[in-house]
C-alpha cells in the first residue's frame, strides 16, 4: 500500500467530515474542530445541553476513522483506577499484574466529564499531557494516535463539578455544540422516521474513509505550514491582551499561545494553503482560547462572557498586513 501524499490525505479528511454528516446534522464547526484536534495531536472538550448529539459526534468520528475507541461514563462514584487501570492480584502466580483501563485506546470518549469529582477528573491529566499512565511507579505509554474527546453539560446544570483550570488548559479546543436550527431539526426527525438509529452507525452507511497513514501524512504537511513573524507576533499580542483585560482574572498562558499557533496552521492546511494568515488565527481564536481565560465575578454578573472578551480583543488589535 502506497504512502498517502499531502493532497490525498487532505482529500481523505474532507471525506471524513462528509462521512460524519451522515449521522450528525448541522454541527459542521464541531466536526471541523475535531479534525483540527486530530491534526494537532490535541484533545477536545465538547460543551452543550443534553441531547444535542455530542456523544454521537465522537462515535461517528471513530467509525469514519477506524480507530480503537472506548467510552467512559463519568459518574459521581467513578474512581481514578476505573479510568487508568490498576494492579490486580493473580492468585495462580501469586503476583500483581496490571489491568489496563479504558484510557488505553486511540479515541477515549469521556462522557459527561464534569459529573465526576475533581479527583477522578485529574486521573486524565498525565494521560492527556504525557500520553502515558504511571501506576505503581511504572510509566506505561498510550497508543498512538491518542485523543480525549470529553463532553460536558453547561456548569449551571444540576450535579456538575467545574473542571479545574489546570485540566481545562490540557484541552486544545473547547467546542460549543448548540441546539440545531429548525431546518436541521426537521432533517433529524425525518432521518429517525426513516429508520436511522444512533446506536447502529453501520446501518446509517458510515464507513472508514481515512486511515492512520492519512493522519500521519496530514500531520507532516501541517508541520511544514509556514508562519510569518508578523502572524506569530499577532498571536502573541492577542494572548497578551487577554492578560490585561479588566474583565478577566486569568488571561491566556504561553501554552494557549502555542495552541493557537498549532490550530491556525492546521486550519490553514485544511483550507488548502501552506502558510498561515491572520484570518486563520481569528477563525480558531474562540475555540482555542475560550476555556483558557477566567472571568472576574463582577464581569460575569454583568453578563460578560469569555467569547465576548476575546471578540473584543480581536476587534481592537491591529491586524498585520
């Protein structure tokens, strides 16, 4: 089998977005965000009300990529070892052996991650950052590719625990999954009336259209996408401006700046260019930065949102030409 070229890999990833649309209606920005995260080796946080197809979106991505996928339903009584795995005593050999947890997979669906206490949420920190799990002093590497796609309900919902800032910063993107428009909702009901079942994606016609080789070729091409000094300076200025905003108690860290650089390059390559423009930076600024800032309580009471602060920064900063 021949090695995919950059152009064929881009075409495969375009097919990936089309394939997911067979199961998920009207969530194109979220689908694009998941593809960008795959290209950047990053993790994704999907936020939306219950019932807007967050879980279905991740399962459809898995079906279209033929990745090994595991799902963890985060609940208040879930323990860290239920995610990472643990040492189990084998009576026959009189020794302890490691039983891998569901985190040992390519695509981990962490469903309703903010319904479990911070202790269990933190069990993913090492896996997301170091791509390994340490149990009893032994580091065990995770498979490649490895992506955590976590869903969460908005924090004002009952029984939710806010994610700590350190964990939020581990997510490359935070994608909001809104309620569908009226015509999209009609399309959803029409599909269900015709026999579509979200539990049987194979019957819906989903098939693998991109391989891990396509993903590797695409990542190599993204790494060669050039970024001019002017665009690099623009990214830094955006992040520094959030640190000076009177509405924020916490601005974007340097890790957030490197994340915006990565996602802008991936988006530029996906749209067919080998260089990054300021418009690419603007297009990815909200999903890359919205979860890396913290509002002051008084600003929150006045109805200010993270998105509105970032939009204001983008509106006031001069754009390099």
